[in-house]
C-alpha cells in the first residue's frame, strides 16, 4: 500500500491513500454518515481548506476526530497541519478523476434532501 503524505509547516504528517488506492465502496462508506456528509458539504461549499475547529458538529470532539479520520483514510479529504491547526481539504480533483460526477451527484442529492427535510 502506497500512501501519500502532505508536508506540513509543523513537521507532522498524516497518511492518505494514493489516488490509485481509493475505492468506490470506501468513498461511499465515508459519505454514508450524516456527520461526515455534513463535513464534506461544508468543505465543498467553501471550496478551500478549512481548520477542523470551524466545524461545529453536535457530537463529542473524539467522535468528530473519528469522522475526519474516516474521511481521510477513505480518500475523501486531505488533512495537514499548518502550525497547530489541522486543516482539511476536499479531494475533489482525485474523486472526479476516479469517479466522474459522483461527488457532485452526492452533494446535489444531499442538498435536495436537506431542503426537503428542512435541515438547511
């Protein structure tokens, strides 16, 4: 297994799957949880990298950390340290290259569902 790392300003690195290691069923698993889908929707809406501290999820800090780890380990996001902040970035290019249209379809469906259910 060949994983990628992204250099960080703090010297700490996090393991990420290489694009050729990302599997459809793993991405779908990562996106199947409402909290993880909310994280991805926030990252997609921002279009850039966000500090993990900006996400206000209605779960404990350890559970939030777990959700970010699942997204990272399954190739949906990249994470890296900038100083003491852990930054997250959607791997839109990798996902689009591997599974054309999947991320946009999931995000559009999630938005329609949120509107239908009144979840914003």
